C-alpha cells in the first residue's frame, strides 16, 4: 500500500460524491459534456488570495505567474485580484491582452525572447525582465526603431538559491538572469541608453513548503537588491522578489506557514534600507495561487486484474497530468492526492492502480492506493490540478486530445 497525498481544504461530500463549489462532480461533468475535465473553483481562488492579502504587508503586491494556469477564464478571474501578471512568451502576452489586462501590469521574463516577442512587448508597454546583455542590446535597438523607450528590469541570477531545506549558498551557472556581479554594469548601460528603468527581478526557487527557507530567501533577496541598487547608483522603481511558495502534493507534506512568512516580511519591509525606501515590492506566485483550486476528473473505462493486482483504467492520464503521473521533474514516483470522486463518502476497501489510457507504463495516476471499490463509469479525482496540468502536459501524445476545462 502506498498512501496518497493530502486532499486540499475546501471540498465537500454531497450525496456521497465529491462536490466542488457546492455541486457534485457528476453535475460538472454533465455541464462540461465530457471527461477528462479540469474544474477550477473561483471560490478557492478567491480564498487563497484573501489569505495572502491578510498575511502579507500591504506594501508587497502579488503577481500571478501565468504559466501555472493560462486558461482564459482563470486569467480573467485573477485580473482584479492580483497586482500584476508575469508572462514568459508572446503567446502569454496575447492571452493577457485578450483578457484586457493593462500591459503596464505585465512583466515578461524568460530566456530566449525572440525579436518579434520583444517588439510586441515593447510596443505594448510591458516590462521586460532582461535575461542577458545580448537581450538588453536587442531590446534597446527595437525600442529605438519603434521610437519607444523600452521598460526594462534586469533579472538577477543570484549567488544563492532557495531550497526546501534552507539556503544553498555558492551560486551557479544558469540560463536565467544575469550573474549578480554583472548586473550593475548592465543596468547603468540600459539607463544611459534611454530605457525606462524598472528595477530588478530576483527569483530564487519554486515549490518550497518551509517558511524558514522562504523567509531566509526573502531576506537575502532584499539585501542583494539594496546592494545592487547602491552599485547601480539609481533607486529601484520596482523589485520583483520572486515567490516560491509551494503546495502540499505528497503524504507528509505540510502547507506553508503563511502567517509566519507574512509576519517576517512585514518586519523586514518596515525596516528597509534608504535605497529601497521608495521601491514598489511584489512577489510572483503560480502554483500557490491556483494549484489547489483545480481538480482533474477522469472516468473509469475498464476494471481489470493482472497477477492479482487491480487496475482501474481511466480515460485520462499523463497527457493531461504529467506531474501527477510522476514524470515532470520527480525522481521517486509518489501519489498525488486522489479519490474515487463518485464514492467520496465510502471507506477505502481495496488496493488499486489507477492508470491512464496511454500505451506506456509511465501512465499512472495513483499506484497501490487504497480506495473504495470503483466500477466502470465511476469518476476519479486528482487534486492539486490547478497548476501545471493542462498546459504542462503532452496533450498531443497518442491523439486523445486535450481535456475540457471549466471555471466554476
Ligand atoms: C515558473 C515561474 C514562477 C512560478 O512558479 P510557481 O512554482 O508556480 O510559483 C514564478 N516566477 C518565475 C520567474 C517562473 O519562471
């Protein structure tokens, strides 16, 4: 037997079924017309944002990292809730524009921005988080040609990273950002060449559950930002401090102690060095905002035995849920939180392997999991599906096509 991860808060059982936003999953499937289906809950998105606003100092804004969930309805729902949007491609820019998000609230990070992407961003008035000297030169040239001063921040490759178990000092070679020692020279050059200086972007890590690691990283980011601002000799209009807050996916994972993180940050921002006194601060979060608000629903198509092991074969799989299958950056496969959604009120009574419909043994959604007995037609729920699901999985693989998605 292998345990499944912790089911996030905010879900109910109605008439024996998993309910999202007060309605049974079978009703949502009927409304969407098919499985597999991602259901994203507005109420859970709102609740998470409210928790964040309550914990963080008012001085620190919250940006949504669009790549975590670029579904148009999700972007539109987040628009009035967050302060800014972080994008990583011209495609994500187009999605934000379609949601009528003010480009001045958007910043564009990511290596390998093509000239067309830089041009679209500069023309729209989006802030570029500059990833290299070469990219800075191309942005300046494009700005000159368009007659627009590009809004540019510099993304810093810090000499520290955030880890789950504390801070690893020592730096390293990365394709992201500009090595901290070279940032002042680049920033001065961009300012001298007429860019609209927007400050720094320092992203130190992702999926961290330890409040202490986050607090330490934030302290390091603020010190580094102050140091760099002094060296640049110009105030930072803005500092994107990164994010990195994780969500519990696996057995034993505990949620981030958000009040603790917020209290430490409140203390820190009350006591900033003069060079950061006027700086606008923000965090950028992806999975923490949307991950737990989504559930992936897939239907049991077949129930079979092999060598004494029971397989529930579903119409979903790793083509929509690469991370839950254990093939997206994990070494040891562990079970995401999952359940037989149409038997949510029943006791677990058998050990099963829940698999997808792809012709590869990698396509597993839960293995050796204790579940209530499920039959053909039952619905399986995989939780924590609101981030890095639909668009971070190879939906063209094997031709089953993408899953449906609804925001409810
Ligand atoms: C992916 C990414 C994020 C979002 O990460 P999460 O783990 O989803 O919070 C934030 N900032 C940058 C620069 C990223 O690349």
